[in-house]
């Protein structure tokens, strides 16, 4: 007998749940939002990660330039 214990849990998380709820509400006509906002729970966390990384890179570059002076 073999058991497969994955540690990921199989849950979709809050973002995934919100995306599913918004998509269902859009498809049944309960909300009249743009698809950009309906799918925001999917793309927004990634966008914030990219923006945070860019800010980190800019601040790091400014600090390096100050240290070279």
C-alpha cells in the first residue's frame, strides 16, 4: 500500500477563490465589471511582486551610486 502525502495541501487560496467568485458573478450577470477587474485577483499579486522588485532594484542602484561617491 502506497500513500502519497503532498505538502501543498491542494488549496486555491484567497486570490483563487475571489477570482472564481468574480468570474461566476460576471458570467451570470450579477456584476457589470470589466474583465480586467474580474480577473484582478489573479494578476494583481504578480503585478505587485514585479513593482516591488523594480522598486528594490532602483533603491539598491541609488545606494550603490551614493557609496561610490
